[in-house]
C-alpha cells in the first residue's frame, strides 16, 4: 500500500503546484479561460485536495512507529482524504464580510 500512497501523493502534489501556478498566471494576465478555479471550480479543488490528503495520511500511517496494520492505515488515509476535501471546500468559499464583496 505504500506504493499506492506514494503515487497518489506525488500526483496530488504535482496537480497542486500546477493549480497554483496556472491560477496565478491566469489572474495576472486576466484570462479566466485558463484559470483552474473557473474551469474546474470547487469540485476540481476538492479532487486535488483528496489526492494530497489521502497520500499524506496514508504515508504517515504506514510509517508510524506504532505499527498500524494496513486496514487501519487505509481507513486513516480515507479519513485524511475526507478532511482535505472538507477543508478545500470550506477554505475556498467567498467571505461575505470581505471588502472585495461589498458594493459602494
């Protein structure tokens, strides 16, 4: 299972870096057509977060000094993915009290 966690983590981190770079580039040149936030939205952000969360939690559980058995490590990896999915949706929502959303 370590190989699965490692591959998912690497793919997730590469996707995360690509997301950040593409978002920054699109915002700087004002082209929403290449912005991943516009193209994929919250669902895409949650997919990337799930990969990173699953890989990080799985690797952490597998290399724990407690000697966690693999079924429990898999459950912890899924819990890590669920937490990352929740946080990616929560952190990305617009704050109605922010000065950018106020009119006038």
